[in-house]
C-alpha cells in the first residue's frame, strides 16, 4: 500500500515538552520572582537615564534656540519606545538571553522548550509585558505565585520561562540551598 499524505508524525505543529521541570530541578526556579523585580528596576534605570539626558539636552537646546528646540520633545515618546524595544530585543536576543539587569541578578530567559531567546522574542516579550501591565496592573505578578515554574502572565502568553542562569543554578545545587 502506498502512503499518500502526511504521516501522524508529520504535523504542522511541533509539540515539544517543557524543558525545565521545577520538581526535578528546583534550583532553576529558586528566588526567580524576587530577582526579576530587582532586574526590572535595574533595566528601568538603564532605559530611563538616556531618556532623561535627552530631555535635558532638548530643554537646553530650547533655551538656546528661543523655544524652537522644544519641538523635539514631540519625538521623545516615540524615541523612548524604540529605545526600549531595541534594548530588550538586543539584550534578550544576545547569547546570554538576558538583559543587563537579569545578568546582574543571575537569571536568563528561555523559551518554554529550552531554546535561547532571540531578538523578536525579546522585543515581543517587552510589548506583551507593557500591554498586560497597562490592562491588568499588578495582577500579572500574581500568576507567578501560583505556578511551579514561576512564570508570569506575559511569559505564558509569549511562551517563555525565566530561570536561574547555569552558574547560579550550579552554585545553588552545590550549596543545597533550594
């Protein structure tokens, strides 16, 4: 009998299991929520400082040009959005799969099946985060308290998981501190 059409193994959807088991590897998830909050504050500072410096520059330019330079304030909001998307996309899409704040805290982002993050995923993650925060405020954080992988709402929607980095997890495993 000849085989016509796709076999049951050939699927349009590649269903992969979760790569990280919180019960087999608890050191990957220990303290991740608190570290994410600290990393967010660091990243927010990194994003805000150049924008504050640009605001000061535009203010001074406005004084020098008798108010004409202040028209550049209209470009500051779009520039802030582009800067934030580039920051998250480039840092999460880097080989470390982590923003600067996440690196300082010893955590990294992976896809739910274990692959490293990439630029579009990092930028999309930031967009979904800001949209869910705008709509649901702090309720997105509550989701992390009720699942073993400590995933927040935007992680679930985008398909990511934030874990302790390999050196951090190895250190926790060696100490038995999980």
